[in-house]
């Protein structure tokens, strides 16, 4: 792969592969084990499917134990150091042999028919270059208050249409390998933020001639329930990454409008809209003090996002 150093231990079999499931993992051996356990029955006897796993600098005995449970099922590569999710996803995509690249995250759980459903979509709509799947929240067995807040306010990755643009996430995405490479894949550059790599790619897809569709009945479950502080840091990082993205020509127009509002005199009006939206969402599910607390927690994440975004815009102005 041009511009990517390192070696691979992937074999070069000549068996035709249709679906390459590409997974990037980092410090989640248990999550990867659960995901591989769900995928392994969908791979049995299928030489036209493969799983490619790239460990982004966190290999160790726990991962080796997970891989031992699915022998012969996974093509695995451990990067020697953490290079970031954009690099690792692009590395996995370039190593894949399938005509379709299917992305899923190591904190997701697909249903038993996940790949069969995708096969059916491709067969019945051969014109498609990209299929975007839905994301359903997966609550822990003992869901706390904040986990329920995440579900109430859809504070988990999910696709959406905004005007004529499509925004997707890599938790459930299939793209024709030829189209992926024609678009240039995930950006791998020193100045590119990792936390918005899927937003940037979805913007390039929306501006291209790729035939695309959101398939709402093709879904995976995504973990929710990380702690409040973890999510505050995550949303700050999302905002910072999107602030950097705002300076690129491939930034989506809807995101540019949001960044401009957050950076200028429209910030107060933007905050008012956020509070009203979160309060409306909370009242549809909760009542009284619970609704207030739910809206307040969701607003805190929105404010963390805006703080990260504004920090990135300040950095860009100084450069």
C-alpha cells in the first residue's frame, strides 16, 4: 500500500472473495471476541467471505486468546504502534480481497442474518456502490441512568440524511472496493483528525456519482453505557476533529454551517436550539425531574462538542 510502512502477514490466496468484513480494534479484546463470536457462524463454509482484523497498536495475550477461539476464521495484523483509526481502517481495506468492503466496529454486535441480508441487497440492487446500515443501541445488562440518556437522545453513532447529503458511520457500512479506492479511501495524513474520518468520507461520497442507499432494515447493535466523563471527552474530541475538518475542501456543507454558527455571533441562538431540542426529546420519554436531568446531561455533551469545535477553530486561525 503506497505510503504505508510495515509488513503484513495476510496470505495471498486466489479464492474469489465477495465480502471482506474489516474490523479495527484497540484495547477492546472482549468486544472483539463477542463480535467474532457473532460473525463466525456467518463465515462457516463461505469461501466468498473473509474477516480482516487490524489491531491498532494494542496487541497482547488477551487478543491472542480471543483469536484462538476462531481459528482459521480471521486474517489478523497487529500494528506495532497506535496509528489512529483512519490509518488502521485504510490499512484493513487495502489488505482486503473482497469486491465489497464491510466495516463494523469492535463495540458492535450484528444479528445472525447480517451478511446474508447484505448479500440480498447487493443481489437485488446491483447498481449500488454503497450501502449504509442502521445502528440500534445495545444497553448493558444493568443499564444506569446515563445509558438511558444515551438512548433517549440517540447519543450513539447513527446514519442520517441532511438535505442532499448523507452522513454515515463505520459501525455498519458496505462499499464496493472499486468505489472505495476511486474515492481515495479514508484519509491518511498527519494533519487529518481521526474522529471524523467517516464524516469526511461520507461527504466525498455525497459529492460523487456513487449509487448509495441507507438500508434501515440492515442493522447492527452498538454498545451504549460508557460513563458521563468518558463521553464528555469523546464529544469534545468529536467537536475538535470536526473543527479541523471545517478547514478542508471535503467538509460537508451542513457541517460548515454548524461550525460557522458555533464560531460567530449565532452561538447563543445555537445553544437555545440545542436546549429546546434536548428538552423536547427528554419529555417524550421521561417526566419531571428525570426529564430535566436527562436533558441537562445531553446538553452537557453538546456543550463539550461545541467547546472542542471552537478550540479547533482557534487553532486553525493561529496557523
